[in-house]
C-alpha cells in the first residue's frame, strides 16, 4: 500500500481524496493536513469528509506527519503548496500538485524545488482533459491560420483564480501548436468598440456561476463552419481519481517535474 498525505484535507477536493483513499486497494491515507487555526484541526479526516472514521486526525504541522507518507497530494493554495513542497523536497517525498493560481515567481520556485523530488504538477487531473490537450494540438495544426481559436471556461462562484489553470494550459497548448506566443496573442476580455478580431488572437473567456465543477470548450471558427470540443466535469471525483492515479505513478519515478501527460503516457 502506498502511504498518502493529503494537504488541504478539509477542503472540497481534500475531502474527496480522503474518501476515495478509504476505498482504495492500492493507496492508504497516512496523514491529513490543514492550515493553522482551521476548525477541523484534531478531527478525524474521514468524519470531516463525510465518509466515516479513518483513524487519521487532521493536523496543522506538516513536518509532524511527513515521515508517515510516501507521497503528498496537494490541492490547497499557492503559498501553502510551496510551503509543503519545500518540506517535501527536504524530506525527499514525492508530490502531486493540483493547485492553480501560481505567480511566475512561485512557478519558478516550484520548478527549482522539484529538481530534488518527483512531482506531478497539473492544473487538471482529469484523464479526459489530458487526452483533449493532445487532440486539440493536432486539430489546431491542421486547421491552420484560417480558423479562429477561442477557449471558454466555466467554474463555480467560489473559485478564486481566473482564467482557470486548465484554460490557461489549453491556451498554451494551442499557441504552441500554431507557433504563437500566448503573451502576445492571448485576449482575456472584450468590451466596447474593439474593432475586427485580430488575426492570430487566442481568446480565453471566463464564466463564474453557481456550483459548476468545471467546463472547458475550445472553439475553432472558420468561414462556413465551426468545430467545438467540450469537456464537462460532473463530480470532483474525476479530479481526485486522476490525482490518485498520479500518486501511484510518481512514487516510482526519478526526481523531476512531470504532468498528467506523462502519467498517462501521452507524450
């Protein structure tokens, strides 16, 4: 059994990870972490998640549980994730990171720290989305310059970062496929008398409403036709199961930074 520590264990994703670990035949919950002062500290992780007793209390000291696990799964917040990654790198523990919203400086530190440990970092752990990453790159190359590209994403009202990490990754994949610099061609909002759409733009549009778990659509618009590729998530279990799959994979890898494309063998 692979021993897993869940960071952000009382959050929406953390709770689903705890419950799925309780059912897993290959992985087991070895530790659960939350931020200092969180109301869940000291409570049983499974009872907080609504799936019954696990015997693993939620703690606020990451280093105190580090030795109990082989891999850390983190869906928390950028600052907390980096703190956990520093400790994991020092203790030589693998990590799976699904946190989004990192600044360029934080990403630079993440890349540097993962030189010491194996780490899967992906904005979306869904198997379906990662297959789409590969498919849309080929589509973009084939459609070429005559088709406009738009990315539309929708998430729940509580999501803090925009566009979503997945939408940004989709836009990066598309830009690379058609040899464009996303920093130059990305358009994140349109309002007013903006004139004709500029050739080569890649639009990334954001919707926030209700309890939408996660929808992403890539639109290729040509003269006389459009093609849309859409991925919708009905349950956070989709992301959690992908993260557990990544955890099983990453503990066998040498140090380095990986993503779900590596986990799924889609390179």
